[in-house]
C-alpha cells in the first residue's frame, strides 16, 4: 500500500500526550511516510514531548509559544532550510473558570486569552510557515461543533473556535494563490486531557453516543486519517472548509425518546 505522505515534512503543534488529537495525527503522518517536526511550550512540556518524539521518530523537536512573536520568528529561522508540506494547528486554551457557568460572565482577560491562543495563533502561524511551503501545501486546524452551536460550558472556547473557522476561510483566500490550502477539522468530543477541563464533559460524551447517527463517539484515529487526506495529494482540491469528523452528530436536531 503506497505511503500517502512519502517525501513530505509536516510541522505539528499541540502534541501534549498520547491521548491528544495531535499525537494521533502525528502517528498517522508517520505511518504514511511523512517526516514530522513537533513543538512544545515551556520546559514543563519539553521532556514529555521529546519522549513522544522518540516514539514517533520525529525529525526535530522545537520550542514554540504561539503567543510569542519572537518564538515564531525563531521557529521560522530554525526551519529556514526545510520545506514544509503540512502544518497542523492543534492548540487551544481558556481559563478553567471560563469553561463552566455562564458565558456572559467571561472576563475581558479570559476572552482575550482564549482568542489569542486558540484563534489568532493560526493567523500568526500561517504567516510564519507559508514562506516555508514554496511548493504549496496544507495548513489545518482543529475545531469543534461549539463554534456554531451552543454547547453547555464550552462558552468562550466556542466563540474562539468560531473565530478560528473564520480565520480558515480568510487564510484560504490569501494563500490559495501559493497553492497552500487551509482547512479545519471539526472533531466530535474526545476524551483528551484538555477536554476534561470542561465541566460535565462526560455527560457530553454520553449524549453524543446516544444521538449521533453512528451511535458512538469519535475515535482520534478517524480525525487523524482525515488529516492525512488533507495533507496528501488526495485533498489537493479542498480548501476553506470545515470537515466534520463526529460520527454524524452535527446533522442531528431533536429526537423522540
């Protein structure tokens, strides 16, 4: 079976542990023959990501805080002799207190933080990495249904994901002339470390499994395989889109008991 990403190099941001979606994507990319570069934020993450990088046989592990312009400049300088084919943005953050209770109680600082880390970072990262993709390529971000529907306790993160998806469309328009495609994958709820920070997240998993057409939750490997498609030549005509990988949950409205 041909390796769909043979000869390609991918930069993947957001690999935090073996349960993260970014790790599943990195594993799938490696399986398909890509060389991968991983990033970490701060010394607390460094050892963990380096251990994961060894398992994945990553080409490089680099420090990068996407909210720091100097870090992004250093990332560009370090990779200046590399040719990227794919960039995966799997980064999001909000204050824990903003992921429970009422959205209306979101603080100004909490709102700005969620937007900066979860949405604007895609703009900054695309501006940094686009020059490293002279042959074109694929930039992708991870989103969630809370961007277009009200999901209890998702709150400020839902608003940030809405901005992220709008960023995808505008970036697709800007970068299409360079044969760089920009898309988002809207994954169903997955039991990741970050998701556990959302109040009553287990109830979301239970509800989705009952209502989704496939009557189950999303497997990280399914999201990863969609990322492979977007990074490969098979996805060469797809840009500016939000692709749902959520067992079909996004199509459902009310169901009778």
